């Protein structure tokens, strides 16, 4: 933890961006429990819940190729302010959803809001390698990953309490207020970056980035490896398990929130133990450990309290897996292509997350148990460990730092 505080004190811009990230990402996920609680109240089926979960990911997929070019050409500050305004508007409009007939509007608002949130993520991740390098970049990615993970899970955890206490409408209004705070902080940002000199047209720049990724095969393989972490997109599973197993013990919104809160504990403390331990040689063991942790959660899922403990274990490896594989991508990418490579990487990652969410709904409708579906997700990390072993045998990976 000391190395994180030391870096934040030494890099004021990183500290400001981290604060903005914390509030912005928290706000991006805060409304989710309200949305899922609303869906359960409207008595929708598992496919609809899974589809809404998938929308959160697919929104980022469709805008990613364009966003990468925009990031490499337009002021990051202007982009962040515009995207926050979009998030505020969509969040306020969610208040109007109160019946099944308005579900199409809900789909649109969720899609647009998460597209803006994903764009924010891509903008900020493309900034980090322009202001930091080496171990400092890895630590910054770990800080960012902790923030994202905590915001993702604690946002939904605290939202569960808010929804249970004051209702869905006030949860949306409070969320919009959080984005307004972000907007004020973004307006106060001041930084200067070396502008990338490229007068090419959008389509030319997009094609150029694709050719670069195709030529630098190691970047492509690392992007695929990183995307495996998206198999921890458990939103639909958490909602369905709370509805099936926990509603006789605790309110559904609180059940969803507490499971996410438990995972947040693991997500937060994992990098403190694993951040300096993980290396190119040890990454394979971390992938195997994640597979075993997800298997443990599958075994414990039907028992609320055992599931909480297992969720902590699952989260323990996730943050380090995400941040280390992300840093490897940045390490092996030429600075000219940071924005576009990060955007394409996010497109793949979010696409996998969306497909995982749809797969969960599809398998539930086929009659699969939630436990068996969870085991399928865990097996992806076993395959990833084998894939990574192959990658190390065929490519020379550069250690970070």
C-alpha cells in the first residue's frame, strides 16, 4: 500500500485522475442494483436480466474502434467532460422507467450510459502510459484496477442498501449527483500532453492500428489473454443466485449488494499481496488459482454465508490478473498506438463480458444449474493458463519494470 501512496504523492495528475476515476466508476455501477431490482419487481425472466447485463458490456464494444481514433486526436479533458454530461442525462432519465412497456427505453439508456462510461475508461487508460512507464505504470494500473474493481462491486453493494432503504428512484437521483461531482472535478483538471501528429482520416487510422496489431502478434495474443478476465462478469449470476437462494434469508437487493461487497474485499486486498509477487513466470499460477477460486464459489453458491466467503477468494486474484495483463499490453505497444490499441483491447474485453452474460441467460433457459454455469466460467482460466504457457514458449515477453 505504501508504494501506491508514494506514487500518488509523486504524481499529482495521477492522484487527480484517480479521484475522478473513483467517483466516476462508482457512479457508473451504482445504479445497477436499482436496475436489476426494478427488473425483478417487473417480474422479467432470466433472459431479460442477462440481456441487460450484456448491454453493459456491448455498449463499449460498438464505440471502441471509433473512440480509439478520437482519443489519439482530441483533448482528453474535453472528451471526459462531454461523456460525463451524457452519463448525467441518461441516469436522470432512468427515473421514468416504471413498467414493462418502457423496457425498450431502459435498454437504450443503459446502452448509451455504459458506452459513455466505457469511453471514459478508455480515455483514462490511454493517458497512463503517456505520463508513466515501467513499475510506476504497473502500480498506476494496479491503483486503477483497485479503483475500478471497488467501484464496480462496492457501487452495487452500497446501491443495494440505498435501494432497500429509500427505493429505486432515489438511487438514480443520488447517482446523477455523483456524476455532477465528477463533472466539476474534470473542469478543474489542467495538464499538457504531447499531441500525436497524425493527420490521417478516421478510417485510415483505424485500419493502421489493425495492421499494427496484426503485425505485432504478441500484442494480439496479450489482448486475448487479458480478455479472459471478463469471464468474471458475474452480474447475472449474482442476481439469479440472490433470487433463487437468498430471498428467504435477505432482501434481494441486499443479497446482490452483499455478495458484490464480499468480492470487493478480495479485489481490494489482492494486489497488496500479489502486486509485487506476480511476474511473467508466475502469471500462469495466478490463472490456475482463479480457476480453483471460481470452482469454490460454485460449490458454495447455494449457501449465502459460504458464498460470501468464496466471493472474497474469487476477487483476491482478479484485480492483479486484470492489471498485470493490461500492463503487459501497454509494455509491448508503441506509444503512437496507445489510444487505438487500448480501445480495441477494451472492445474485445467487453465483447467477451457481454457474451458471457448472454451465455448465462441462455444456459439457465436450457435448464443448467447456476453451479454448473459457474464451473464453465472457471474452466476458462484453466484454458487461459495453457494458452499463456504456449505464448511464453513462442514469444519473448518483456518483464515489467
